[in-house]
C-alpha cells in the first residue's frame, strides 16, 4: 500500500529570473515568454510516484521577487522542507542577490534539528548564451559547496534543460533527510525503557532476629509482633 508525503518547496530569487517559467515547465510542460510578474505568492502541485510505496505531493511555492524586502516571507516559508534558489545567468545583479535570498531562507525556516533546509541553486536562462553570460560569475561548483547548497544546475525553462534533474535532486535530498530523521526517531524510541520500580531489599537476617529492616535503612527497630 502506498503512502503519501506532502513536500512544500520554495522557489525564490529576484524578479524576472524565470521562477514562474520553471514551475510551469515542470508541472505543465509549457513555456511562454509573457508570464506576468508574480504578486505575493502562487503555488502549483505535482504528483510524483517516488517509489513502489511512496507518492510525493510536491507543492512548489512561487515567491515574488520583491518579497525578500517585505515581512511576509516568514509566513510563506513556514513548513517548507526545501528550496530552489534561482538567478538569471545573463544578469549579474540577480546572482549577487543569491546569498541574500539564501540568508533570508536560512533565517526564517529550518529543519527540526535546526539545520538549514536543503537548497539547490539554479543558474537559469542558459539558452541565452548568445546574449552573453555574466563574465564575473565564480565557479558555481565551489560557490554552491561553500554556501551550503545541495547542488547546482544550469537550467532553461524555454529549452527544458535540467529542470527535472534539478528538482529530482532536491526531492531526493529532502527524502533522504526525512528518512534519516525517521530512523533517528525510531532509534530514540526503541532506546527508551519503561521505568523500573526498585523496591527495598528486605533484610532476612533481621527478620530472623525478630527485627524488621531493609538494606539501606539507617537503623533497625524491634518488631511489634
């Protein structure tokens, strides 16, 4: 019998980096050049047959690019278990904002043990190489490792490049973390034992002498009977 897991995943990054396009491509396999800017938050649902016993209900929360400057992200981030942090490879300013988004995420949501939720970095719009990429981008392999990302991918919602791979990587990381937590909780529960009631040990030598007593008593008194 299959059981369901609901995973809330945030898609964050500056305005115009392609967050909505990524979600539409992944969930509906469509692409448009004319999406309107998201206001506040929107979300889409994708059902995944993860394995023979698990169905994943993946909620992708599309957070508006300007929301990092407001106070509502704490509400939007609540109960999230992972995130995609997106920037536009052709706009350096959107890359420079990545760590601000990552810092905002880590300050407002965490796993049960206090560690950051898994996050994957997406260098989006790789189809626009002919327009010129940011010349000052660091090696993203080192950058993502240094700042705590699970992994990074060059993506294109237009060409459907690495969208599935990136999100599968994130879901796999989330599931791994949740499985480890479940095993840890089970081990902790198994390690607990029922409290044992320790009764005082009766001193039979005292009984034979007509005295009542127990080990640990400071004195023995004559029995009344």
